[in-house]
């Protein structure tokens, strides 16, 4: 396996993470014919049809949500699925709602998990999901009686009608109420679901002291190889510890955050064929915001004192372009929607064509409110945002020659 030399001196983090990269190169038994995209088909940006005429339309109603992180939204190829956990006062049930490409509810809600097996109040505090290849995965963290946290996961078909019995993956660390950072999930084009989750903090393996520990696990399929006893660990974590995970062009990108020498995100790029692993070290003093899959790599977005920074990462893990003090806009050109990050006299453009999840990090704050999740369904941009204890869904699309995406739903 070839390995790019990491620039950071955080040896503890990289020794463990690169060891994990070697192990996971053998675990991911992916098809050699992975398409050059992430969680979406290889339809060219120019293949989209003309702009639709402007029209209001129904969209899924608001839902009470247990916490600002107790939901997720993923594109499925012919629509989307919204996962949300009701507050404990409403039963604490985790549900899945299937949506059509314009965000209207279709079919019935599905109960993914409830608290029937628990004798004490059980609250879902964080949810993450991924979908590709006709498969749908979801993981969540529960907080039982405000004392013990536990990670769970399950999977099902993209129609979100039936899910396998939930797996219990052990305890996790407590973080600030309403925050994300213990879960990241991605899906390859052939339906391999990979969950990265934070375990309870414990003794470091590489040095003395206590480390934040995290694991990778394939959901719904048996492991392809044993990992042995190796752990992934970060000596001094920053939050969110796990800011995101995406697949694109046959490469798995996943990120962690270390504060050993000031906050810094580290993005690992892992390919199976040919075997390759590399690490991109984000800017010093900047917290990770998220990862967005691009057709030829990924965009890593971080929050710095002077504003947000966007780095375009190639599939070999190298940063080929970087923008500081980035501003984010949407555009409609020739009936096609695109996301733009502009700064330093350059612009990174991401066309929206085939369905894609995890777009919120490249959206302007007027569209992606704090804590939002966003997907492109192939017809519209759907954005789920937590506000005041409720979860609202909004829709944006290109219409009638408008220069940018415009909201066109009839919701509040």
C-alpha cells in the first residue's frame, strides 16, 4: 500500500488512523467498477432537464424532535427518507418517513426503534443515516436515564418500510446536549454501509492517558477480515470528533478532529483498488464543519476565526485547491442547479444532477440553518432544519430562468 506522508506532528493520531486505514483497505471488498460519484449515479451534470415551472406544492409536515441532532435526511435515488426521534414525552420513538422527490410524504411512517425493551426513560440524542445501491442504513445514540449512552444501528431497503433488528454496539461518550459528533455513516455505490462511531473514552494504546476512541463497522454485511484488537484513538479530541464520512470515485473519505496542538481536522482517503491511504491535515485552529462528495473527490469545510475554509481534495487525498473566507451561493444555469464556494479570487463549483446526500456544508446559511441536513433528489433541494423543538422540511428548486435556487414549498 502506498501512503502519503501526513504533514501533522500528531503522531499518536496518525499511527492509529493509518493502521486503521491499512486494515480497512482489506475489509472493503468493493466492486472494481465503482462509479465516479458518491451515493449517487454517474449521470452527467448536463443530463438534467430544463427548469421546472414555478409551483408551490405539498411537503412533509413539521415533527417534534427529541433534540437538534436526533434526525437525519438522506437521498435514496427516487426521493428521500427522513429519520427523526420523537421527544420522550411522545414515546421516544425513532421513525422513518419516505418522501417523494419534492419532499411530500408517501406511504406510512415506519417505527425503526422504540423503548419497549427499556424500563427507564430512553432518549435518542443523535441520528445518522446513509443510502445507496438500494440499501438504507441508520445509527443512533440513546441516553438512558441521563446516565448511560449507547450506540445502535440497523439497515433496510431504500423504501424504508422494513428494518432488521437493531444492533447494540456498546456505550459512547457523553457530549454537549443537542450536538453531533459521535456518528458518521457513508454508503458506497454498491450498497456497502459503513458506520464510524465513537466509543466510550478509555486508556490510550499509543501512550499513557485517556483517549477518545472510535471504530468502523460495516452494517448489514459480515466483516470481510478480522481487525484484531487495534483501536482508533485521538489523544486530545475536539468536537465534533467525527464530522463526516462520504464515498466518491471508489474512495472512502472520513474525518476526525484533534486538538493536540490546536483544533485541526484530519481527513483520511482510503482506496481499495489499487490499495492506497493518505491523510489531509486541515488548517490549524479550525474546527471541521463537514465533508461533501464531489465527482472527482471531496470538499472539506472547516470553520476558522476569519471565516469558513473549503479545500478540494483529490481521490489521492491531496488538496488541489483551497479557499479561505469562503462565501456560499447557489446558482441556476441553463436549468441546472449548482452550489458555489467563492473566495481568494476563485470559485469551487459543484453541479447538482443525480441524487446526493450531505450537501449542507456547501450551502449558504440562509438555506442551511444551524444543524440542518440537506439532499438533492434529482428534482429539488430538500433541507431539514431543527427549530424550537420541531423539525421543518423546506424545498428549493430552479424555476423560470431564476438565477438561483428558490424556495417553492407551501410549508411554514
